[in-house]
C-alpha cells in the first residue's frame, strides 16, 4: 500500500495509481517546486542512495536541523512544519520496518 505524505501526515492509498490533487506549486513544505524536476521526488532519490538505517538517521537529523533554527527564520512556522514532515516520515519508515 502506497503512502503519500501530505500536510505533515501520510494517507494510505488503496490504489497506488490514485493521486490526491493538491496545488503542488504552492506547497513549500511537502512538495517544494524546486524538488519537482524529473520523475522522482528528491527525498526518494536520497533514500535510494542510503541504507535504511542511514535514511532514518537522515530524517532524524533533519528534524534536529529545522527545530534548532526555526527561531532565526523569517517564517518560523515553515521550518517547524518541515521538522514535523521529517518526523512523520521517520515514524512511517519505522512502522514500515515492523
């Protein structure tokens, strides 16, 4: 079953060919336009280059990165949303392992 990450949560799709229509161009957290070139999302390319343990560490490190610097950004909630996205991805990856 495919998992699609949307708004800091993931939704399991019954049909892997089913898509949820979103305004992707304006979603700077879940699917930034500058990560939309080619056939794969950048996060999937990164995952493909790592072992599962390395990818889990990458997700955990990204949570730390965004939480530690949100106070110094023009839009602090955006960095906290990104941290939340990586935390939810980490949780989903751990659940998939079990």
